[in-house]
C-alpha cells in the first residue's frame, strides 16, 4: 500500500480536509465551515480519526498570519489574525496531539507552491513563485529548492506599485497601505472600483486592462527581485481566460526588454502559467506538506 | 598554515585582486584598470601566479550580466554587457586555466552578500538581502542558506515603484524603464535631478528626503516579498550618516504597521544595516566565493 496522507486547507470561511496518496488518488474529502476553533478543529479531527494508524502524516496549509519559524515558542500557531476567536490558536499542536502523527505546516500559498512543486507547474524547478489573486493577494514559493520563509513569511500582496491616479483615481482598499497591490488589484478592489464583482464584468470592460497592468508590473517586479524559473498565478480573479494574454503582455511590457531570454518574451506563455492542480491546489498543497512531514522535514524544505 | 584564497572583484572601471586567508588576513591587494579583457585578465593572472600551488581557490565577483547557471554552455561568462570588448568573455575559464585552481563565480552583489554571510552583517542568517546603491542599484542575497539565483540572477534595481510626478517631475534615467528604482534613486539619477553629485548636497537638501522615500519603499517591498531576516544596504549613495535615519523611518512608514515585529519597528536599526565589511565588501565577497569553491561548491551555495 502506498502511504496515506491527510491534508487540511485551513481557510477563513471553510476548512477543506482530504485523505489520499497523492493528487490522483484522493479517497475522501470534506468541507467544514470555519466557526470557532474548538468546533471546527473537533470536526477536522473527527474526519481523520477513522484512518487511525494508517495515516502517516497530516499537512496544514493555513490562512495567516501564522508562525512557521521552527524553534519559535509560537511555532504552529495562527497568530494575530483579526478573525474572531482564531488569534493565537496552536493549530499544529491540537491536530498533532489528537491524531498522534507528524504535522507539516505552512501558509496556504506556500502549501500550494509545494503541491505545484511535487505534482504540478513547478515540477523539477527549484526557484519558482506562486501568486494567488482572489479575495486577497498572497505569494509564496520555492527558492533554492526550499519553501520561502525568513523573518516571518512573505506578504507579497502588500508590495507597492506605480499608481497613476489620473488613469485610476480609486484610492485602494488595503487598511494598512491603501494602494498596495492587494489594495488595487484583489477581487474586492475590482468590485469596489467598478461597483460590480469581477465575474460579472464583460471581457471588453476597462477593468481588465487595468487589472492586467497592475498584475503585469507586480509580476515583473517579482521577476526582477527573485529571477524565478517560472511564475504560477492562481486565484479566483485569474479564472477568465481572456485575462491571461493581457497579463502576459503587460508583464513583458513592464520588463522593458531588460532581460533577453525567450522565457520573458516569445515563450512567456510557458513562464507565466496557471497552477496545474487547478481548484484542488489548496488541499493538495496541504497534502504536499504532509508528504514532507512524513519525510521528517516539518520546517523549511 | 590556513588555506590561501584569491579574490577578484571585477568591476567596469577597475579590477581589485587580493590574496589572503580571510577578512583579517589579507596578504596583498592590487587595483588593475579595466581595459581590454586580454590585457586586464593577463595582469590579474600575473598577480596571482607567484602564489602558485599555495592558492587553493579563486573567486570572481563580477559586473554583469553574467551567466551563473551551472551546466549552461555559457556558464562563467560575462554575457551581453555593453562594455566595449567584454561581451561574451569566458572569464571563469580564462582564470581557471591559467591558474589551475577551482574558481567560484557570481555577481558582485551576490559575492558581497556571501562575504557578509561568512564574516559580516549576515552571519548566522540564512535569509538576508544585500542592496547596493551607487552608480547603479543591484541586489543579491542568501535565501534558505544559499545564494539567490534562478532563471538568471536578480536585477532588483529595476523594480517599479510609486512615483509621484507632482512631487518629483524627474522622469528617471533608466534606458529600459525610465522611473524604476535605479532610474529614480541611483547616484547618477540624483545628480541628473538636482544638477550636482550626491556628495556635494548638504544634509538638509530636499534630495535626501526624496531619496530616503524611494529607498524606504523599495526596501519595504523587498521585506514584503522575501521576508528577509536582515537587510544590508551598501554603496556610495549610502555613505552620508544623515541618510540612514531617514531611510529607516521611510522604510517603517512604508511597511504601514502591517507586520508587528520589533525588527520592523523599534529595532529597525538592527534590521536595516550597512555592510560590516565596509569598503572591502567587494573583494572580500570575491574571496568568500573562493572559500566556497574550495569546498567544492562552485554552483549554487
């Protein structure tokens, strides 16, 4: 029997839990609404409990902020989240004690990046980034073959960008920075600017050209600072197929021919790509964290 | 006898070569003007030749662009530089053949980052960045304990930033991007904007508040995307002591209290620091590359 892993995609509105051997062999999956930590985690544990000793590890890919610094007194905690009841929740300890298995832990987007690394668009690449553009904008990835950590964890959505207020007078809606990337280009920012949710805007609506411009510049910035081998972009806002050529064109424009590589020009459609694991990237990212935890590496790899 | 290393800081105007055992034990140093590759590299080789078999490795920290991808057909080359005569120079091969030693190779700023990692401000940290602000602006660093590479190498100076043209009508002077970070905040940009070189501008000149603002935002962006454990900032523009408190204040402002850590607030003077190796950071970075090459790692570590 191949080893059995558990994955917990811990989100602010729901927890998705799955057990399986890998992306093509999921045995069961459940969605649990995010209520109180006690209630939610009791249901999570109850889902995994029947697998007992068969389960060799569990991974948790969580909303944040989280403490992923091995050795920190609050390692494995959801820390200062504004989500009521969830601040300072030792989620790793609770799950590990209840199920008595190794637990892998990271941000949702670093989990998704690891999933893409094992099974998707980041296979064989030791330097790639994953950006998700949805209710929020977040980024993670692998650098030198390991997940990107550091002082805390990346908060790529809060990068500041050029913002031409004549073209776009919308002030941005980030409560911390106003017009950072997330403040200008997340789903809620699009909705606040145009008065309609993104999925109701037709392909020829000017919202899309503006969105592509911000994302193109942000992705070019990530290429300038990281030099990743590939950029994977997921999230709800990226679903409309018509957005992709616009984002790729804006990205190439923002690079300004500075780096003369085919990946950053004529072959950009192989460089700037959607996640291969699609809508299951989240829970498969959690399972990827379990795979690493089972290998004995719950920290940085 | 401790092992003897050679370092070559390959710059566009001069090559600085040194031999020694480490930062506190340099035996000899020479400055060679950058003329043709043939003449310059012949003088470089002649400097090291007398040390013969004592020399256990040489490191080259070079101006770019360079090819640092192990296994690439042009690994070890200075590639598409506009510097006359230097495009497509196989600098690593020339030095390695002439001296018959392992040669370590990277960008000047990744070399400097490695030097700071071994002996300076990055000691014991496996995630820190080094930004140099001078004639150009460049960045490098260590992530997950290894030097930052990827598709090519980082070009952090070309990050795009907010540019308020009412406050600062200067269009920027980057030939590729106009008002990218380097276009707005390098030494030549300051000189072009104000009509005087930076070192002649008094501390109360408005140039400095503007410079601090751009650097603060750029450094905050780097913190958001990398979450480094420390930011080391060197280069000629950073020499005036009065600039440091302004840059640190602008950095904390740009973070907008989003990440609640002492390093990013009250203890920012320990987070955002000058290189400890000072003006010798360049050649010591080259020696650090030699130390790694002697360990048998000429590629990514």
